[in-house]
């Protein structure tokens, strides 16, 4: 389909009355409406992407009049912070809404146009949700450059905010309802006129009255075909231009044939017209599509609900103690914010008032309000139940807990899992067979009874429409992703559902995963008191997410903490920084007692009689150890239940830990785990993983630390705790947002149920087609009944998918949800 031949070559708008600018694309000059469209078209051609104009099925959006406008806005730090997320090193991730995506050609153009920018590592575009995910190197590219490139191609990017999400959802729902309403009214009216003819209310010998009712049916069916069914025609054209087949092809072909044949018969005064059948066909199709859209929207409720949980405005405390109302996106680290009782917290931070109670159910599923004391961590989106409170901002924008959850969920929604790709290929093959069967039916009836050939061919096209077959996989996976997200299990890579269901082994990390730790004792090793040593260590520990660092921070008084300069984290060692000009290190003895890498170790300040520091965390300066911190390790509250549930299903459990053998053996015995590895380095864990996979095992790896990242990356299913490090989460397929280990067997149970439902859907769709296609080909199914049967089969698939997550899990109680059920 060529777009732009009657107007602007790029956007389709009317051309100026005289002296229209021309854009040279592929060596050919084309008229355009303005210099913006000329620049956009020639820039696309410069990139070598002129095939876009051949592939597209709708005109592009006119570029903004002012070049760089969108990029200039998103270049503002307070706005860019809301869209860009740090992935570690120089890698950045941005997920934005892209307005103007109309078809697969738009996706093709954006992926190649933005992907050609220097520093852009990957581009993923979801045409259905109009979301795009860009991964780029922050030193070589910026979000502003990406947005400017989109603007030159005719697309507008917006941050993924609650308002933008709501508007996009509302636009899609409104458009679907309008098409459905027109089809419903048209179908009812067409059936009314047809019934008068079918049931003898009108004398068929009265040609004038008969033709009048036929033309009335034509008038009511025409908007149904040209407006309500337009999405089917557009989808068919898109796939055919791309040299592929989709379910829209036989649908569009059936609608066009029924409508055109009925018009010809009406003009010729033939025996039968099918305006009522085509109207009902479109209506029932749209009912199925609308049900699928609503199911997809419900699956996306997690992202939307969490995005809405962060308020748009915040009350910042000025230096003189007065309040100023600002946009929440303008907050920066270090700001002090006043939050009233009943309001939502606008950013992650630390409580500065003595005490408060907050509701974190939107994030953790814990319905009871939590008591927080001075120095406690508060997360954005929480509701202040008892306040007001004063908050010191520590994380804003994409660095907040809620933004991380939204980013993980959005990443999963943008991906196409292996099962979905296989389903699309199967559906395309099925469409080809349907078209071949329709052609055979037409040829067969043309010899037997030519008068019945058309009706039988239509019945085959309609009754065998593979909508149910194509919906089998996405309906089940979409529902499963939504249910898991509501239970606090964020599936980052949807392929994990299939692997999770087939898993045979689970390898757990120990510290921070199966166990957590608490500070058991502080041992001064120099002329320093306990509280001062704890304050120094907690000041250094505040920037680390290691369990030992968090335990030290939790034991210290917030008022005693001191500012830290030149803070650095060393993987596998500890942290260091300067406090009041004094360089300090906190971590393992080998790290803390080494002045610099490669230098000799420092001596303990208290001489040869120093106690053993095995298993302790040491605070030291350039002259030696200051204090040792000893910890008590305890099994996590739900570790026993999680391990027992997995073992009961026949899953083999192992522990791989870098800790000493005695500690690992004690935890393994406590949890009844027969196999464990102690003193394991990342390479040792990878070797064990490789050995299991060589034996044909499907392995789940569960961890939370930097040292777990390699084994997580190599496992069939990688599960990280949300409390773990960002690098562990980045290597994971699944993130446990609420930290519940018991969610692992629950998620595996739901994954197996999802695959069972998926297979049921596919078997149902196949059985339905095998049963009814012969009846249609033999002429026993009229087109209107075929339309009803096809729509009912699609609805059965969608409704069956909605069963996922409704059955009771182990113990007979529902799993806690990450977001309220009403969200």
C-alpha cells in the first residue's frame, strides 16, 4: 500500500496550493507539505531506511515545527531522571511511551533508525502498547539524542508516567468501544431487516420492498465493514506487505468477500445477500478482541498501579523551615520533604521524625501498617497512616524501589517469549492451510453445485479462522505474567515461565538468600568505644546492600552517622571512604587490613594477642584494625517451607556458598538439604552448574549478591531477591519483589498450570477446527453460524486463560499480592 500519493509523501497532510517542497527519497523527488517532513524523509533515506515507505500502511506523524523540542525537554535533569535507569557501568536504560506508532513498519523504522545512533546497544519496540526500551552507553549517547532522532522520524516520546499510561489505556479502550458499538448497532439493525425477509414478514415476490430492505441492510453494514473492521484490513495489509501471514488475513478476506458479493447480488437482484452475516461476523470478532484487550489490560495493572502510586507533587522544606510545593520529579538527593498523614511518599529516603506508621501494601503485600522509627527507610508510593513525617530524600526517579519494579515489569511486557514466537509461526502456518482449504472447497463446489460454492467457501474461511489458535499462547502468558506480578514475582524474561515449569534442580546461595544476619557483637580493637566504632562503620555501610552492611546500619543510631567522602565499593571485599579526612575501610579482614591492592597487610593494633577475625567484618584505617563486628546467622522465616515444598515436587535442592564448611553444613542440615558446596568461588558455582546441565538438568539459581551474578547468568532460570544488588537483578530472569522464598514453589506451580492451560487452549482450538471445518466445507454451516462459532471458540480460549492463578495454592490460602486486587 502506498501512502502519501494524494498529499504529503511523508505525513499524508494536504500539500500547499503552490510551490510544495520536495524530498528526494531513493533518488526520486516527492512532494511534501513542509520543510519538517522534507527533513524527516531525507534523513530516513540517508540512514538507508527508505524501505519504510514501502512497508508502512499509514502515514507518519508530522515532525514538530521546532527541531529538538522534545529532546530539549527530556534533556532537563529533573525530567531525564524519571526515564533513565542506570544498569551498571556506562549502560543506561530508558523506557518511554512513543506516540505515533501505527504499524510494524513504524517498529522497523524505529529499531533501525535509533539503533544506528552511536552508543545505542539495543532497541525494543512494542507496537501494541506503544512502548520502546532503549539500552545505550551514557558516555556516547543520551536520551535527548534518542528523542530527537524519534522526532525527526515523526514520533513523539514521553516519560512513562501515570498520566501517560492512563491516557494510552483510555485511548485504546475508547477506540475499541467505538468500533464495538458501531458493529453492535449495525449487526442488530442488519439482522432486523434480514429477519423481515427470512421469516416472511415481507413478501419475497414484492421485489421493490425486498430490495428496499436489502439496501437498508447495506446502509447499516457499510459503516461496520469500513469503520469497525478497519483494524482487520490494516493488519492484513501490514502482514502481506511484510510477506507474512497472520490471523487478520483470512478474517479480512472473508469480510471483503461477503460484503462485495452481497453488494453485487443486491445490484443484480440475486437470491441471497449476507449484509447481516458480515455485520454479525465483525461484531463477534470485536467482542473476542475486546475481551482479549481487557485481559491484557488487567495483566498490566501492576505497572500502572505502581506508576500511579508515586505522587505528582511534593512539599519540600526550605532552609528557613517553610514549605514549597514542587513537582516530585524536581526532588534531588538530600532534599527534606514534609509528608502529611494520608499522603503518599514521593521518593525513597530516611525518616527524620521520631516515629510514624506507613502502609507499604502496594509494594510488599503486607496489609498491616508498619511502624518506622527515626533512621528507618521509607519507599516511594507508601501511604503515611500516622504522621506527619519529615523525610530526607536518598533516591529519586528511576533509582527508587517502585521505579525499579516498574522497569522490570515493563521489560517483560516488551519482550516476546519463545512460546509466543512459536505460536505465531504455528498460527501463520495454520492460516496458509486455511486459505488452501478454502480454495479447495471453492474448486470442489464449483464442480458439484456452483451456486453453493461461494457460501461454502465463506463458511470455511469464517469457521476455521485461527483466532483461537493465535490467542492460545498470548492469552495464557499475559495472564500468568499479571498474576505473578501481583504476587511479587516479577518475570523479567518471559521465557522463564517455560523453564521454571520444567526445572529439576535448584541451587541456592546461602548468605542473604536462605539466611539473613544480625549484628551480634561489636569488639573494639583500639582505644575507641563501642558506639563510636559502630557509628563509623554504619556511616560507611550506608551505601552498600550487602547483608552485613545492612545489619550494621540497622544497629546504629541515625543521629550518630557522619558524612562520607570518596566512597567506593569493592566486589568481594568491602567498602571504603573518608570520614572527617580519615580514610577508613570496612569489610573482610583481608580487604580492611590491606592499605592498597598488592601491598602488605597491616598489623592488628592490639598486637599478637589479637582475637581471631574469621567470619568477622573489620573496620580499619591506615594504621590497623579499629573494631571487629561479629554476626549471628539465622534461617530466613520462609526458607524451610520453600525448600520443603520444592523437594515435595521432586526438585533436587543444593546450596552453593562461599562461606566456611561448618556454617554451610549447619544450614544444610537445618533445611534438610543433602548436597552443598562450601568455600565456593563464582567459578566453582559455575562449574557445578555446568556439570548439572551436562547431565540434562534444568537448573534454577537463586541468589542476591554480586558473586551470584555469574551463576545467575548461566542458569536456565535465574531468580534474584529485590533486596539484592542491582547486578544480580540484571542477570536474573525473575525478581522476588517482596523477598519471599515461598514464592518460588508457588511460581513454579503457577508456571506448570500456565503451560497446562496453554496446551488446553491449543488442543481446544485444534479440536474445534477439526470438528467444524468439514461441516463448513460440506455446506452444513451458514456464514452467520460460522461467525458465532468462531467467536465463541476465541472467547473460550480467553476465559480459560483467566483461570490461571484462581485455583488455591498449597495450604489452601491465596498467595499475598504485590498490589491490591482492585488496582
